[in-house]
């Protein structure tokens, strides 16, 4: 008889096969794994375009094409699983933007309607520039290498409680009820209904597929499993989920739909929201811990949405429960790409934290990560919110937090490459007679404010019109006031705290530090020699060695550490002083996401010895090799000192071989690093605990370890799926020992 362990092994094997097949279809992808399955043979979508530019927008364009894409998805049922459903393809792919389009779709362009409409001549189709142009911003966006946030996909979080309480049928009734009340919003409700009916049909098609499998199944225990699966699917097609099994399956379907629509990956507080269903089923004798773990493992397999576990409530009471432990056990049992965040507070269960770290070290797959409740909550309260609201803001993205159902933050979509801002200032100073780091910082600050002004205009344009371009028809279903008012969440959110991330901190801090030490204090190099070296991309190795040898940011008490703090204070004050209309406000942070290579290509040689076009340092991380010993504690202290302090994170990204096992004090050592960083004010830690020998072999030939998962940045991914350049970036951050 097949055990849960047998079935998990089979499921995991299938997952690895899918990962390798997706790489063949998509090429290297420096993105989250997403939980997708390969595109099936014969899969085809024929988009409907409602714009002269060969793209589609607004309520009619988005609803019609969502129905076409989800309708083209074959039902996915694995007889070894308890939950069904997968997604393969995103709606936005069909807007013809090469940045988002997977290789398999690029290779089939001739089959797509938008080619015949001439859309291949102009690839930027995500934003409707014909109706909402922003040409006046483009020069400065390019000048300062700004990721504007205009046209960005969903970066907010649903309140899943709404869906759990109503189910798909209840949501449908709600749409129809308020359409009768808000008669002038008929188009909005028609589009919402159309999308919801497509999701319900997605469930229906899975029930039909399950019935087919039941007819041919030979193993009694698997047939029984399929029969249970069928009952669950029939119950939740229109009814609200009532059991633990049903609520997990309902979540899986909604996650597939929201991913297909706009790549949404924001989950919820997994342990507390599911606990009532777990508890009731255990008390009713229909659920035990082994089955609960299997269901959670299955949910994590279907889609690695960002889920938070543990933490404290508004009264500082620990929210850790028995299900919190089971979730860690479930993630361990499947051990795949996983995006669990443990919320850490001094009142949290210490044994739970130890177990979380145990699995981090045991599996060496980059999960879970850890967020600091104190710094995040207290920081967010500085934006004018009370503790209760701050505690509701949970980790549901790469670096970002959100209040489910209430907030429209645009987090992780807006970034300023401050290395580019620095370069613009440095070039401006070249023709001035009196050169100094003080003057350079003055120019840098002026240009930074211009960049922030440009960002603010872009943010306002996006919020003002995204509901007319890409209305959030799926996530609207579980947001507060959307269906009640007949408005897109971008129009009716209670809170608009937009994260503005700076990228390139270490490059700029080390450059200021090198100029201060080598040019001004020691006078080893002149300003003229610096400009010549930069123009020649450090063709003189001597000059480069002199500048590069300056003590780096995070080395501890260095001139570059002082500059990093000064740059941070300036960034924070500049962002927070920018006035925004209505309830909107900007919130500063340091984070580059996966854009270190992309941003580096726009910046020439810099005074810290970095050559033209080389990648920027990751997020707030120091330059690789910032100290001879690359001390993890020094990096932790340095990054803790540059936190922006308003609830937006400045993650510590760290890769190391701890040189000790879980049996040799490894758990305590790593947990002490985490708690030590948080005691200094750190907000978020992404850790890769790595077997150095295995990792280096995988860097050269990733196919040796197709199941190796690393936390690339805020997300985890299969190492074998990453491009060679990204594998090199992860390797460059490695610290040998802890």
C-alpha cells in the first residue's frame, strides 16, 4: 500500500522532471519558480485585441482574454496528489512584451494574431500609452535608470478570509447583488462575473477529469483518494470551503487563477487562517496530522505563493500554533522551491524558531526566511498607523509587506538605481573648478530629488489609471470595498503606501569612501586621474588597485560605512519629504530584486574600482569580498545600520557554509545570527545555507543537482534554471564559514 512518503517521493520526482522540461521550453529564467507545469502539446491561445496598437486593456480586454487563457489550460490532476490544478501561462504574455514573454511563446510568434497586426514593431504593450502617455517622464527615467512602476503587475495582497467565507458561489451572488445596487457600474460587474465564471468552469473541468481517472484507476487507495478529491471539488465549485481539505483546494484554484491573470504571488498568514479548519476537522475525526501535512505540502507544490507563519497579534501574544509546526514539517517533506517567511518576535515560541532554522540547515534549500516584527511594525507605525494595523501587515513578497485586503502599495515595483544617479552627478562635477566629495554629494542629492520627483509622477499616473488599463479583476474578488462599490482596488484602497527602493548602495558608498580616502585624505590620486581612469575603464591597473583597496562598506567602522549611513539618511529624508496626493505616501527601502545585472549594465566605471557594465551589488549587500574574512556578523551589522526605518525592508541576503551541522550547534549559531541582526534593527533575512563542495559543482554543471534550490533574492528558484550569470552572482556572495 502506498504511504504518504511514497506519494511525496513520486510527486517530488515529477516536480524535478517538470523543472528540467520548463528549462527546455523557456530557456534560463532568473525568476521565481512559480509552480508552473510545462506547456502541453497543442496548447494555443488566440488573444482578442481591443486596441489599435495590437494589445488589450480595460475591463473588456482583460476579462475576455483571461477567459481565453484559463480556458486553454488543460485540467491537471496527479493521482498521487490530494489537490489538483496547475497553471502554465500568464495573460500578460499576450500583450507582446518580450521582457515577460517566455521562449516557447517567442518561438511561436508566427501563430499569434498580434504579429499580423504589426505588434512586433513595438514591443511595449503592457501600458496603454495611447490613452495615458508619459513621454515627458521617459528622459529622466532613462537618465537615472528608474524602474517606474508604471504598468507593474499585482503587488498587493488579498484577504483570503473573504473567499473562505463566501466561496466562488457566494462571490458570484455578491457580484450580482451589487450590480443591482450600483447600476452605473454594470461594465465592472459584468467583467468580474465573466472572470469568476471562467474560474468556476476551471474547477468543473477538473471534476470531469477526476471522474475519467476514477474509471481506470486500479489501486484501491488511489481510487479512494480520487473519489475524495472529486467530492471536494464538487463541494467548492459553488459552495464555500468547509473542511481543511476543501480550503486548501479552494486556495489552490484561486492562486492558479490570480497567477494566470497578473502573476500575483501574495499569500496570507497560513497558520492562523487555516487553523480553525484544521482544529474542527481533527475534533470531528476526519483529519490527522499526517494528512494535514500532506495537504499543506501539496498546496506548496501547486504554487509557491508567499506565506507568513508565526508572529504576534496586536497585544503581543504569540500566534504560533500546532499547525505552524506542521507547515514546517510539510515543507520539509516536499522540500522544493518554497516561500515561507517566519515572523520573529521576542514573544514567539523559541522552539518553533529553532525548528525553522533546523530545516533551513538540514535541507539547504533557502527556506524559510525570517522577518523582524519589531522593526517592521514600529517602522510602519511612523507612517501614521496604529500597532494593530502594523501587525496586520504581513510578508507576502520578495522584500515586501502588505495589509491583506486593504492596501495598494505597489511594493517591489519602483526602484532608483542610485549608482546611475551618482554617475550623473560625478560627470556634472567634471567641468567644475573646485571638486570635492562634499560638492559631489550636493550634486548627487539634487539629482536624487529629481529622480524621486520622476518616480512620484509615475506612481501617480499608475494609480490614477491602472484600473483603466489592467483592472485587478481576480484580486478584486477578495479586497475590501471593491465589489461593494464597483471599483477597482486601485481606486478604493484604504491605504496607499508605495515602496520606493534604492539599488546600488554599496557601489555608491564605496565610491564615496574611495574618493574620500585616496583623493582627499591621502592625496595618492588626483581628481583628474580619477576621471581619466573612469573614461578608460581602469585600463591602468595600478589606479584601479588603489581605489579598490579602500576599506569597504560593511567592513566595520570604515569611511565607506559612514558614507553608507549618510547616503541612507539622505535617501530616506528625500523620499519621505516628497508630498503625494490624497492618502498616498512613499516609503523608502534598499532592494534591487533580481536586477543587479540589468542595472549594472547602465553604469560606467565607478571610483570604487568597479568596471563599466559590471553588476551592481545586490540590494543593501556589500561588495563580495568586502573583508578578508567576509565575516557574516560584520555584514549583518553593516546592513542593520542602513535600515530605512518606515516599514519597507532592507534585507540581509547571505550565503554561507556554516561548517557545523545541526548536531554540532549549527541551529544555535544561525539563530543567534538572525536574532543578533534583528536586535540591531534588521528587518528581513534571506539565507542560503550551502554545502560548498556541492554548490561549486552545481555552478559548473547545474544538471548534476537538478533539485538544488537557492534563495536568489526574495524568491527561491531551482539553481539549474538560473542563467550562468545569475549562478555566478549567487556564488560571488558566498561566505565560507560562519
